[in-house]
């Protein structure tokens, strides 16, 4: 009888350890998160939004809209300041 209780306790602890290990594996974040997306405001400047596009490092963002693109960070900053102050970026 003592041997049966020992086997049951061992089997229960192995099952519990397996369950906890599987739960920890599912709790890890995904390795490659989805790339951020924004509306392309340049595609439809009248309404201020267009199709969803993947955000690139050279994009100028205002909220969830891509308002311009330029590789120079100083120019991107100037474009964003002009857009946020109500000025035109054309």
C-alpha cells in the first residue's frame, strides 16, 4: 500500500511539473512582434489618411499618420513642427 501511494504521489508531481513547464512556455512574448503601422496621409492629403503602411525609420509621424518622409532627422523634426502648428508641408 505504501508503494502505491508513493507511485501516485510521484506521478502527480511529474504531471504538475509538466503542466507548469508548458504554461511557462506559452507565457513568453512572441519573438518577432508585428511591425507598427500607420495611415499614409500623403496618399490622400484631402482627408488626411490613406491606406495602412508599415512605419519606416525615415517616416515623419503625427499620431497614427505618416505625414512625410525624409532621411535627415533635422528635416523630419522641422516637418513635424510645421505640421503640428497648422502649417503646410507641401
